[in-house]
C-alpha cells in the first residue's frame, strides 16, 4: 500500500515524504520506514525521498 501511494505521489510530481506522529513509537513500524530508506528524526518525525524509498520497496519485493 505504501508503494502504491508513493507511485501516485511521484506521478503527481511529489518528491518527498514527511510524517509526524504523536503516538507511542512502534518499533516494527520504525524499522519498516528505516528499512526503505526513510530517516527517523527523533522518534516522531519520519521523512524521506519518495523515489529512493520506492526503489527500496521494489528491491525488497523484487519487482
């Protein structure tokens, strides 16, 4: 689902992803974001380049 969302964003000219969450950090979720190349700033700010993260998702899924 993240890959599809990023594909749509990229086709619309959006280059970067930025998210701020106020929930208690979920270590599995943080590991996912870091695994696809996002940077976790502190425990609540997640950001990254959509093209680079899409490449990582495609590599992981071997598309």
